[in-house]
């Protein structure tokens, strides 16, 4: 797997969206957030969780760009915050 931080670095999102996600990191509760964001809980490893969040974020960004009525900016911020946290955990696991 590519370095998760480099994957995040390739994302091009509005700066305000990214900053909101960064502010959300302080209040992020991993267990609660993952239960809400990935209710099917298919993933068992941090790498699988990260991959699922990348897919979910890509879907949300497409919904944002196309102006879909189902798009939720708060959900997008929450997914981005979770993605940042999981990237850090994957990077830490890869370094160990």
C-alpha cells in the first residue's frame, strides 16, 4: 500500500473543508465515529478501514462536486477527520 499520508496529499479539496476536518480532530472519537461512518464494519484492520474511508470520501466529494441533494458537508468533514486519524495509525503501523 502506498504511504497513507501521500494518498491524503493527492486529494484536492477546498481549504475550508480540510481546515474544518483538522479542527474536528480534537473531538474525534475513533470507535464512535467508525461505528457511524462504517456501520457494516467489514474492515478488521486499520489498512482496511483506511481504504473504506478513502472510498467513502471519494463518493462524498463526487456528490459535493455534482451538487447532489444527498450531500452532507458535516458527514464529509467527519469522514475527512477519520481519514486523517486512520492515515496516522496506518503510517505508525507500517513503521513498526
